[in-house]
């Protein structure tokens, strides 16, 4: 049954070519990824998922990682440590995690919103720039590359 489900996800998926360095070192420029547009019909996006999305008002597709979910509060300390609901959030996949000078006002996400960041924090335009995205802007989840 699990194999059939995976086959269906692959069939319902598409390919996405990585452009730029914002997701390095995990996803590099030119890499082609499989993206499932079907998966989120069966489960909600989760923290750590890498997604392809389109922000409202643009035709450009982007690739970023979900770091905070609806009804959570995200902030950075003066030392640059990211916090979710007031607790330090450590990531294994980010190229640079602590970013002094990246402090901003706490953002409380509403239900259905997601805060996305590039793994290469110093070279990523993401939710720090354009704010949270909503679930309807997500095209799909990146499958194992």
C-alpha cells in the first residue's frame, strides 16, 4: 500500500529546477527536484518541509523551507538566534543559523500561514522580506532528491 501511495505521489508530481544559491548547501543551483502537488491533500505542511510556492502577485516560483507554522510566534534574539514561541530553534540544515543584526519584531502567524526561510540565510530572499505565505500559495512539497 505504501508503495502504491508513493507511485501516486510521483505521478501527481512535477519537476522543479533550482535557481540560485538560497537553499545551499542542501539544494544547489541547477539541481532538478521532484515536487508533489498531491501530498498536501492528505496532510498539512510541516516544519522542515521544503516547498515550492508562488507569492501572491508574482509569477515566479520559489523554493524555501518551512520553519514556523500557523499560530506560532517567530522572532530572533539580539544575538541572532531564531526562536519559535520563545524557545530557541536549532536547525541542522541551515548554512548559517545565528545571524546578528537580523533581529525584527515578533511575528505571530495566524492559522494557515507559514514562515519560510532559505537554508543559506545570508543569500536568501524569504519570509523575512515578504512576510508569511498562506497554504494556497504552496505548489507542492519537494520529495527526496
